[in-house]
C-alpha cells in the first residue's frame, strides 16, 4: 500500500517550458488536491477534485491546469512555467472533501530559472 | 474557512507536555478543527480532528472549550522527533469548504535535549 505517490521528485525548468506533475493514490479516496508550499510558508491550495470527473479552483489556480484522469490519478500541468512557480508541490487525497483527514505525497521540488 | 491564529514558534524540553493553542473566533457551526504535523521536506501528516470537548488518540489530545473559539493541541512527553511545524485548520467537510483550504504558517515547535 503506497499511499500517495508523486513524480517526479525534482525538476528544473526554464521559463516558458511546460510540464506535468503526476499524482496517484491507492486508498480509493474520492477527493484529491494539489498544494504549493513556498519557502518558510504554509501550504496553499491550487486545485482540488471532490470526486472523479470534477475539478475546482483553490486559492492560487492561475498558471495551472489539472486533470482528474480517473479515481486514482490527478495531474497538475504548468503550461508556461514562470520563476514565481518555483516551489514544492504536494498532492493529497482524502475520503471526504474539506478539512477531513488528508494524506499527502512526498512532494515535487520544482525550480524555474 | 475560518481564520486561525497560532504562535509562530515554541520551544520545549524532552519529556515535557506541550500545549499549542489556536484561536478561531469566527468558527462556523459546521466547522471541524484539524491539526497537522509537518517535518522538513515532507508533506503534512494528519494528527487529530475534533468538533467539541476533548478528543484523544495515540499521539495527541485536542481540547475544545464550549464556545469553540479556540482549541489546544496537547502533546504528552515530547521527544526530539516531535520537532516540526504544527498547523491548525478550521473548516467544513464539503466540496465547497475545500475551496479556501490554506494551512497558514503554523507553529514551529522545537524540542531541546
């Protein structure tokens, strides 16, 4: 039982490049989330998916797109990376949407130069 | 999501009980109180969740007074490995409540030998 997995663990992009962060969970959870965490700060919600087939914006969605591919997988895409998107990205999942118990992945450390 | 206020940092010694208080004056009737722990370079980990009075599990206790405008996370007999950032979240458990999910800056707990 791997929990929540994320790929890649590290990534360096040049400004304007695109990439997709992958996330998968094996706990049969309904809800999935993408957060970003800047140095010394708390986590901010980018997008979430309350259930398969639905997605919704969080606090900081600009510059990102998401896809809930199926119940297990939730991907985050940066279409044209900017230095302001340098951050650590965490994926999470939970059985019920909201502040209910969320399980987090190990994170992806992204640097945009 | 109700706004929360926590101390920025706290120090304690090994073996002591630590109490971290969170203020949430505008908590709504349907809101729950949830605490997470985060170690460096890891995603947050759920510790405990409660609605009123007292909740206890194998790692912590959560005390919530009758007016629910604050809550206290209690960690018994802390060890060096409890050094981490602790986040207090207050909100509902519905898809609408997830939209403003933000972890804030949390409380940096440092346990000294």
